[in-house]
C-alpha cells in the first residue's frame, strides 16, 4: 500500500512571457497605410492597362480607316476592269462571229463592195474625219 512515489517534483504551470502590448492605434494606422499602398498600386496598374487598351484602340481605328480606303480603291479598280473586260468580251465575240466576218474584213482592210458609195466627212481645215459607205 505504501507504494513508492516517483521522485518528480510537482508540475507547476509555466507562465508565458507576455510581450509588451503594442498600442492598437499603431497597428490600425499601419494597416491603413498598407491598404492605401495596395489601393494605389491597383489604381496604377489599372491606369496602365487602360492606357494600353486606349492606345491599341486608336491604332486599330486608324488601321481600319486605312484598310477601308484601300478597299474603296480596289473596288473602283475592279469596277473599271469589269467594264474593260466586258468591252473586250463583246469585241472578242464580234470578231469571232462568223455572221459578221465579212463586215469585219471590210473594216480592217478598208475595202468595200463596188456597189457602196463612199461618204467622206472633211473638217474645214481639209482633214478627213470619217469615211462611211452607203449602199444604194
């Protein structure tokens, strides 16, 4: 019954060292400074991004207007070329039409049927303007 007790000293609660309490005003003021710095940094970054975006938009608008002007020029050239192609196509069809071969040969060789009467228009200064052949 009398058992031997351990020879350890009784445990006493260890007291924690208390750090010197900081004044709460200093902490609040520091947190406000950090928040102000963070907000300023965010605003600066957003302004930089906004400036870059506006700059890119200005460049895109000028590029777009340049491309629209080039497109107008190309459309005008295409329209002129279509008219030229159409006139060349009609001339080609006329030149290779077997029904008009006789009249084309007369135009190109300046030879006419003996039954046709020549009509010559002359300017006042004596230069020939146009020669027509009329059938009687």
